[in-house]
């Protein structure tokens, strides 16, 4: 894929489908961005356009300490 090349029409739809499938299989947006040579924002936008339900941000969650 040519980095920075504008994607429209069928090419964009094809990429959106591939990214959606990969994301729903567990790949992170950052990993997809790195793998495609695109930015995080571009991949996020494509996933949103494709109707993907995005996961919440991971990491540790705070639980109340017992008193």
C-alpha cells in the first residue's frame, strides 16, 4: 500500500473491510496503523466509517480500596 495515497471508492471499501475484520479479531488500532503504514487517526476513521464497534481503552482499572 502506498503510504499517504488517497483511498477512494472500492479500494477504500476493501481496506475498511480488511481492517474491520482484523480489529474484530483482536488487533489493536495501533498495530493496524503500523501494519498499513497509515496513521492511528486514519485507521480509527476507517473503522468508524465501516460501522465497527470500537473497544474501550485497556489498562488497569481502579477498584475501591477496602476500608
